C-alpha cells in the first residue's frame, strides 16, 4: 500500500510481528516449486515480499499452477486478465487444499514432504464384552437435566396470577 504512512503504537507492533513471521527462504522454495510445476512458461516474480505477493495476486500464475496439477483436459480454464482474477485465486486455493499431495497420480512435481498428508484410516475392533461394558457407564459428557423444566411457565398472553 503505497499511500499508507508510518504506523505508530500498537499498529507498529502488529506490523513488526507480521514482518518477523515472513520467511524469505520459504518464499524462494515456493517460487522454485511453482516454476518447476508450471514449466518454463511462467515468469519469475520481482524480488522481495511485495513482488511475490503481486505475482500471486494476479491469478494467472495460480491458474497455471492448478491446471498443471490436473490431468490434461480436466483443469479449469485459464484466465488472462491481470488483477481481475479473484475467482481464479479462490478456485486455486480450494483445489490445492484438496489435491496437493493426496492424489499421488504423478502430476505433482517436487518434494512431497512440503505439504501435510491426509490421515490414514485407523479402524478399531472391540469385543462384545467391551461394548456391553460401555453401555452400563453413565456418561457425564451429556450434561444434566436439572434446570430444563417448564415448571411455572404460563402460556403466551395469559394474565399473571397473583394470589
């Protein structure tokens, strides 16, 4: 934001905390991965945080990235309007969340340890005795029924009975 002046007080502390959390090495890893995944037809971003963010906000790079993760002919259409691609950005983020490493179809280029993997199924087998034991336990997690009565309530519109 070019028109924003210096920040003071709490705003400055918050901005410094955000600046400390930014990792330029992770930015370079992500740029290398996106370029490797998309091939040579994607331009490099300008150096620095602002250049990287503008490169991603454009939306065209994200469309090419998600198209490279889909098999041929199944990807979403690529858009070409720079700066007007919020639909592309949203669609890319939704698709990346469900698709990144979990599919294992060979379209992913790079280190598979960059993203978290989906959890594996861990089925439990209990004996009949254990299941019967669990039915006899009074579950306190369900709470109590005290205070849930309608004693003393009157119907809507009825006058109050004062004796």
